[in-house]
């Protein structure tokens, strides 16, 4: 039986792809148009999701902070000032790493402790970290939808229920 954390992560990948597919339908410069919002551009939101997904993958994989924090500059650089096609490739690569890790993990509910430089230690489980990654992505996909509305374009539905309808019944939204 699949673990719910893997299913949630597959939803995250699906929802990110839905947003990318929608952005491909819009004018090419839509991602770089500056607006007054949570982020100045859609591209910056996409980069933020990518950077954060990488950071949490490193955490859930057991890397130490002294290994993780130097990588943030690299993730930032590789996601900066790139087109939608390159962003899509970055998303696909991190998605494959997560899905491989989650599919092969013997127990996504095993105890783990993570250490945050500001908030201290947290006893948690990989499945809870995945829930956070998915929630974080959902929040920022909502930002993108609001930003697109502000720019005069509709977003795309990415609710979890729509994912379930699509993968289980073949319904497209």
C-alpha cells in the first residue's frame, strides 16, 4: 500500500505542473511582469517553491544544516532569471528525487529530529515534513493564482480533490 505522504507529494507535483501548464498558455512575459504582491513576479514565486522544496528534501534526507545552508545559494542561482521550460525541468528533477526517496523509504512515520538555527529542535517524521512541503506549495500556488488575476488572467484549479478526480476518474479540470 502506498503511504499517504507519497500520494500527497504526487499531488504537489501534479499541482505544480498544472500551474506551469497554465503559465505556458499565457503571454511569454507573464512570469516576469512586476506587480505589487507577496512576490514581485510569478517567476520569483516559482523559484521560491523550488528552493524550499530542495531545502526540505535535504532535511528529510537527513542532511545536516552545515551541508544544507551552503546549497541555498546554488539553488537560488540555478532558479534565477530562467524561463518556464527551464523551471519545469528543475521541478521535474526535484520531483523525481522526492518520489524516489519516498517510494524507497522503509518507514515514512519513523521518528527523526531536525534542528533549526532559530526555532531549535523538532521531533517529527518524514511524513510530517512532506505534509509541510505540500502545504507550502499550496500556499504559494495560491499566490500565483492571485497574481495572475491581478494581471488579468485566470489561474487553474489545483485543489487536492481535483487531483483525486483526475487520477482516479480521468476527469480533467
